[in-house]
C-alpha cells in the first residue's frame, strides 16, 4: 500500500521578473512556503531505523535544506538575460543567477529537480507546492505528467 508524507519549509527570497509589464518587474521579496510530498511504500525491514516510515522527516529536511534552503534563503534570484544582470553581478550579496524567469511556476519545477535525485529509490517525489504569498501558489504534481 502506498502512502504519502508532506513536510513544510519556509524561506525568504527576492526576485524580479524580466520584461514583465507590472509591479513584479521591480525587485521585491516574498516569504515562501514550500511543501514537499513524497509517495511510496513504508519501510518493512524490522531491523531498519526507518521501519514503518516512508522516509524519516529528518532525512527529507536535510535534502531540502542542503539543496534549496541554503542556496535560496535570503537571496536575490534573477534571470541571466535581465537588463539588471551586470549590476547584480557586482553586488556583494547572496544571489542566484538562473536560466529561467524566476516565476513561482518555474521555481517550483526547479525545486522539484533539485530534490528528486536525492530521494531513496523506493520513494518518489509526488508533489511540490510553492506559496509565494499567503494566497498564491504554484504546484507540480506527478499525476499531471
């Protein structure tokens, strides 16, 4: 029988949208909420420290912390073709220059790709939800692909 588990993460990040016709073309920040949902079979090995678990939440936290939070928390994210790129490259601040427009939709896919390779073989990434504001989010779901 398959089961799902979800862990919630929080981080702060700023960005701007290149060539956007609205307020988000300006540098601005969000308090993000990230939900990672895994799906699979519980560990049936009675000798295992994760017996009865799909995956230890602590292990999931380590993966997300190392691959997303440490990189993106309190950083500025900008697309490499932005007209502000030269100024940003000279800034003495935490920044992430990416190959994509840093929309919530693109970030959720990027975060999916950063987490998935580090999961144990019997566990699959099922869903990634990224809240940019309290009422706006983007979602990647395995069943949609």
